[in-house]
C-alpha cells in the first residue's frame, strides 16, 4: 500500500533522509520507530505531500506522491504531531468544513460528521466549540478529521504525544478499530512500548536510513537472535561469581559477561548452544539455580540499532 | 484537479463559509461594523453641521443650488473617509488570513485536505473582501440620505462605490500576499499597512509634489503626474470634481491629460482616470494573488522571499518544508 524507494531529502548540509526504503502492506499497522530527528516526520510529510523529496520515489496505493499530490490526498488521511483547531466552530462544523474541502456533498458531510463523532466517542460534544475540548478530545477529533474522506491509508505522526494514560489507551483502541475497518496505518513514535503493543509491522529508522523493517514477529525474532542469558548461582559469593564469569567468558560465542544484581548476565551470539554452556557450568561444580534466556524486546532492538553515540546537540531536540 | 472542481471552488469555496462563520461569531465583526458606521455617520453629520453653519452665515444654503453644494460637500467628505476606512480595515482583515493559519498550525492540514493553493488564496481573498464589502453595503443608507440634498448624480455615486470596492480588494490582495510571505501575522500586518499607506497616501503626495514641480516650469493647464492616475485618492477626487492643486480637471481634458502624461499622445479615446485606477488595481489583485499562489506552491523560490529557506541548526532537526503542489 505504501512503497518508499531510495527516498532522499536534504536540508542544507544536513541529510535528513538517506536512501530510505520500506514498504507497508495493505491492512497493517506500521510502527515507524526512531529517535528524535531520525527522519520520521520528514518521511511522513513527504508521504502526505507536504514536502518534496530530493530523490527517490514514494507511492501510496500506486499513486506517486510527487507527481499526483491530489490523487494521494484522496487516499491518505494525515494527522500531524502538532496541530491547531479553529476557534468559534463546533465539532460538527469542524468536520463538515473538512468534508467540504474534500468535496463531499452537504447531506453526506453531515452524515459523515455524525458517524465520525460517534466513532471517536465525541457525540456528546458535537455542539461544543473545538477550542474548548481537552487535548485528548482534540486528538480524537483530529483523527476523525483525517477520516472524513474515508481514506485507505492513515499517516499518524506521534498520535499519542501529550496524552494522559487514559487518553493513550483510548487512542490505541481507536487505531485498532480503524485497522479492523481495513485501513492501512503508519504511526510514527519514539515511544517503543506503545508501538510494540499496537503495531503489526515495524520499521526502525536512524539518521535517515531504515535499519530494520518487517513484520513485528520477525523483527522481534531477529532481536532475540543474539540473546542474553541470566545465570543465578545458589549461595555464591563474589569470588564464586567471578570464577563463574571467567569460565563463561572462555566460551566462544559469549560476547560479554557481567555481574548484575548478584547474577551473571551473558550476551551470547546466535551460534552458541546455551545448553552446552549450562552443562559445562554444572560439571564445573557451580550450583546453577537459574539459567534463563532474557526475552528480547523491541526496546532492546531499538537501543541496539540506534545506540551509536550522537552529537551533543541532539540531546534536547524534539520532533522526529 | 479537474476544471469542474476548480469552477465549483470559485463559487462554493469552503474557506469563505468557514471564515465568514468564524468571523461573524466574534464580537469583533459587529464591533467593526458599528465603529465603521459610527465614524462614517458621525463624520457626515459633522460636515453637514459645518456646511449648514457656513451656509447659514452667508445665507448661501437658502439660495438656489445651496443644498446641492452642501450635499456634494457631505458626500465628498464621506466618500473620502470611506476610502480611508476600507484602506484601514482591509489589511486588518486580510493580513492574517494565511499567517494565522500557520500560527495556529492548521495550514498543513488544510493543504492536505484537497485545498489547492489557488483555492486557498481565492477563498481567503473572497472571505476578506466579503467583510469589507459588507461594511461598504452597510454604509449605503448613510450615503442615500445625502441624495436628499442633491448635488451628486447617480453615476458619481456608483463610480465612487466601485472605486472604494476595488481599492478594498487591492489592499486585501496585497495584505494577503504579505500574509503568505511572512510567518508572523504581526509582521505581515505591519507590512500590509505600510504598503497600503505607500500605495495610496504616499503615491498621491509624491504625485502632487511632482505635478507642482512640473507646473512651475510650464504655463497653461497643469499636467497631472502619471503616478496620480493610478492613485485611488486622486481618482476619487476627480470623480467628485474636487479641485486638486488649485485646479479642477474638466471632464473633456481628463482623457487627453491621461494620455499626454503617459505617452505624449494628444488624441486619445475617452478613458476616465478612475478607469485607469480600477484597471491598475485589478491588475495588482491578479499579480498579488498569483504571487501568493506561487509562494504557497513552493515551486518558485523567490530571491526576495522573506520566508527563510529553513535549515536545521543541528543535525536531526527537521524544519517545516514548503508544501508540494
């Protein structure tokens, strides 16, 4: 549904997107993950026809974003990370206005506004002026606005930013509901657990390049390929732990061993057979009380893939 | 975007409805109408009292044609004030049309909602001018009462209103261009007022100085400087036959004056100066609207554009880019 190939975008001397490639299959929730400034917002703005790429191509539902922006706008609903609302318009009028922008006939506009307000649970606030709504309600209203022309694809840039936990859960449920309605959804975020729970596909972007992409299960499997083991020894003192660490460290395939909270944690490569390491420790006389592979998570993968030292100036930046 | 949709957007632009609804729900709209009518009516009454007082002292207003002179004087004063007021109101209404959308972060959403830059500029221009025209229309009963005195024919009245309307449109178009050019409404408003002042009072004063300078070097009927022929103040004064620089330009001389001043021709078709002004203002509207559309499209980087080409201060910061159209 979304196909991005070799996308490049430069702002002055800064290369924001560097040969970006990824695809989003139809009907999936694609989590676009990356640290602040990685290029998420630039990518989404290009897909939404708000920015022009310097090179490469991007297609949504077969329509090239730089060749036919109006064609893209017909199939895309866009929700920016920061947005405002008009004052002195109520929620129904707000949606009807955008319906008119998308050339919906007046009777259909009213019906669509009513249905969308119901979908985002704002029917009770239909007559309230939009600038009096809470942040969470405005987010939901903005999502309803993005749906006013019934697009196939939704581009949501940090849809849950600034929301309280309850509003986040409501937003998450809403996005799931939209997937059930057949929408293809691309969500950008730098909040990993949020995406891990919600998405079916994951793309990790760092410094303008996609460093990992695929179905969530595959990405997580790859994340655990080089796993960590937690090894607890019964009644072991510091000397005993140090001896065990030294023995574990002699194994080929063990990348690193450290003592964490009175236990050993070993990073092992994919070629190491963990059961042989366990047998060796037992045969060496260590009383192994726990030998547990630590579950790989998207957070681990994210930290590993985007963990290169950053220039100091990036530390306090917002946006992505 | 097909032509039928474009045509529909000309007459049924959702922005006009939305902006109109928003504007009329604010206390500012009735406040502006009340202020406008109050100033115009108050000024008219003041001029009327002065004229009646002057006429009473000389016994002039009781003579034949005295009321007509009073009517003409009051109408002229009110028409000039109306021109000044629309020049004051137009930038206030139009200078924030696009920059305010940017400031409240609604422009991006608008541009991905099937609204083309042309449709956006057209909608904003119509919405702004519609309010100014509402003020002009609301003032018509005030002007109508002046007809009771006589001294003004319908043609003068109609042309004065047309000139006021086109001047309002031109001021709104210039203000709208600044609204696209500048990110901040405050800045665009200041620039719009400066441009409107320069284009009306500035060119008129300059034209008067140049005309006086030229008249001192020649004898006979003073030629108006061509600059003044594009000036709405001068056009209004000539419609109302107000003497400028000590002379009233007779109707028979106007067209000749125009063409002599412009191209040195002696024989010319009968073109009235107000026609030149209206035509010039219409061209200005088209140019400003076209420039605004091109700026919004972001396809014509203009060297004089005051929108900086945003570059990140640090690697990783992603500036807001111009939209693709």
